[in-house]
């Protein structure tokens, strides 16, 4: 008799509150999917109509942050509705959560510091996903940036997780544009004017007749004789490139310069 009574109550609950809970769960899943698709589609449309690599990186970063916030809101609201349908009074829970949250907020100085620093970083457009940056003694490609931390992957594939609150100085090597800088050392007996003309020629050929010409923004700039002694002279020059392209352009320049110096028997120091 008791078993039948409990079974009837369970069936009645399943047909009323149970169905409502399932409906809420389905709505939560759909809402999360909708947010993901909407933000992704919005980015694609915006970037395709206003293509710019810097703008694209910033938009993707803001998309990640916005999606995270909306996901948390959807899950929080859905969870409260489900608890209410289960017959749990969420009023006292919310009040208790508020008190606990306030206490935790005062006690969790590190968390507050991370959130404030992360907000400043994102609003100030200091770091975007896809940038190459240096923080302290760690450098690498930004894979993720949010209100809590920055995730870097270095050239060896190692991943560094850096709390926003620990970030003091950020060196962004790929914001707006970059420079590939060259210190060309040759024997002191070489004709410096001749060496400068060779460097200029290599830079011009790289800009006009190579697969990297679209990555170069301005002609090579000869900064002049940087250092010299009895054995060697150092000529400094640089090429302005698109963000993150300075390394590939620099390697191609060095390769071409080495071949030219070997051809002319110019001694590299």
C-alpha cells in the first residue's frame, strides 16, 4: 500500500514538476548553444565586413569573455529555477550565498586582484588572443585571456598560466605592427658604405620580390653604424612588418644576406 502511494506520488511529481525541470534543462542547453552560435556568427560577420587582423584578435577575445559571462548567468538562473521546482526555498539560500560571498570577497584578496587586473587588461586592449607577449620571464603566444588569468604557449610548446593579479609589466610584441631588427656585423676592413648598400638591396628585394612581400609594411630602415672596434663594425637596421610576421621576415632576410656575403666574400663578425 505504501509502495503504491509513493509510486503514485512519484508519477504525479514526474508529470508536473519533473516535466518542468526537464523543460528547463532543455532550455538551458539550447540557450548555451544559442549563445555560442550567436557570438560565433556575429564575429564572423563583423570580421568579414571589417577585416583587420588586430580587430579580429580583439573581437575574439571579447567574444570569449562575453560568452563566459552569459554561460554563467544561464547556468545560475536555470539552477535556481530547478531548485525551486524541486521544492527547495531558494530565498534563504540566496541570502546565505550573499553573506558568504561578501565574506569570501573580503577574504579572497587574490581573486579580487585578479578580476580587477583582468578587467583593466581587457578594457585597455592590452592583450588579445593570438598576440605574442612577454610577462616577466615568460613569453609566448596568447591562447586565452579572461578576467582571472592569461594562458601563454611558448616556442617549446610549454603552457604558462599567469594570474592577472601577478602581472606588472606586459610586453606585447605584436600589437598593431612589429619590427624585425638586425645587427649586421662585418670585418672592420670592409667598406661600410658598400655593406649598407648590400643591406638595402636585400631589404628591397625581400619587399618587392618574395613570398613575404605582403607581410612587409615599409622599406628597410638603416639606423646606421651602431658599434665598432678594431675587429668589427655593427650596422643596425630594421624592417616594419605586420604583427607576428617579424620572425619569419627576419629569418628570410638573414638567409639572403648570408648568401650575398658569401658570394662577395664579405666576412661576417
